[in-house]
């Protein structure tokens, strides 16, 4: 990663943390650093049987029951 980008990101985060402190919010500096589970658990699959058809109906391009989307070129 480019050092300029790292420096800029650190400045943004430092400014954000300072603004939170000025607003009276005590941010948890360790928040988001470590997570026990990386995947949500206990979620039920969508029970609405019409949802997939409505989603595909609204998509601009559909092929083989899947939405066709442009791949981003970085």
C-alpha cells in the first residue's frame, strides 16, 4: 500500500476519533480489530418465495436465473 495513502487514512481516522471525543462519545479504540465470528450465524433463509422473481424482474440484465452485472476494472 502506498505510504501516502496510509498517512492520509491515519489522519482521517485521527480526526474522526478527535471529533467523537469532542462530541462526548467515548470510542472503543479496539472496536473492529478482532472478531470471534466472521460470518453471521442464526439467520433464517428468506421465506418470501416471490423475492427472487421480483429481484430478477427489476434487474436490467438476467441470464440463467442470475443477475448479469458489470465487473469493475481497477
